[in-house]
């Protein structure tokens, strides 16, 4: 890697990571100061933030307009990110404690999205170059 070429994390991705960190911090503060835990909502909030992050990184408008002309490797990557984002938001809605939807497939989806998010963190942090 040359001096002019630096690794950068996208600002949207950094924003999503910051939001997840803030939610964790808010949970600690509310639990220690007010004896109220938002941990039962943490899964749904986390999945919602990750889902929105995946959808934003997929650039849905550009994906739609580009799919009219051609479908490239970048389009496929963005389509996968869009689908993962939609699945994540669906899982977030089903994870809301008021719905109380418990099923092994939902737990599996949460686990898979967590693994994908970890992989994206590694890729964005160490391998992406702009």
C-alpha cells in the first residue's frame, strides 16, 4: 500500500457502528442509574440499525436505476446487501417484546445476521480501500 492510498471506512458504516455503541452505552446508563433495562429491546434495536445500515450501503436508488441498463458484480453485491437489510428489519419487527414472536428460525436469522455484520465490520475496517 502506497502513502497516497489509505484505507477508509465509509461514513455510513461508521455511523451504524456508532449507533450500536451508543445503544449499548444507553443500556448501561439506564440500568445503573435508573434500574431500568432496555436489554429486552436491544435485539430489535440492534437488528433495525444493522438493517438500515445494510439498506443504506446498498444504494437502492442507484441499484434500481442501474438494473434497468445492466446488472454487474457491484449490482449483485448491492442486491445482497439490500436483501440482508430487509431480512434484518423484518427480524427486528418480530423481535419486539410486545409481539413475543419466538421461533427457532428467528433465532437462526439473528445469528446469521450477527455473523454477516461481523464479517462486514472486518471487511470495512481492514480491507476496503477507496
